[in-house]
C-alpha cells in the first residue's frame, strides 16, 4: 500500500502511498502503528507534543515518564 521512511536527523517520518491508493476510485480503509522513542534532550516528560499528519490532521501525544525495558526481559544468544 505504500512505504515509510524515517529521517533520524530531522525526526520526520514520510509515508508515501502507492499509485493504487492514490488513484483509487472507492474508499480504501486500513491502519498503521507508529512506535517512537522521544529524544529526551528535545522533549520533556509530562508535556504534550502535537504530531502533524499534514493532510490528515494532527494528534496530541502525552509524554509520560520513561519506563525502560521490562525488568523481566531476558536476551538469549
């Protein structure tokens, strides 16, 4: 349906939909998830950040305290 490219220098994620989606003559429905790690040098805890979806509106995200990995998480080699 499309591709997503993240720029680690700017923090911008660009989603480009395929021609199938762009040229669709009927409704196309779907969803996607975005998992982010906030740069603690730029975003403070207990604040709100507005994510601009450009043509799709905005979403307000509440930034809570960092929780880190699960304390019971185990890595195997």
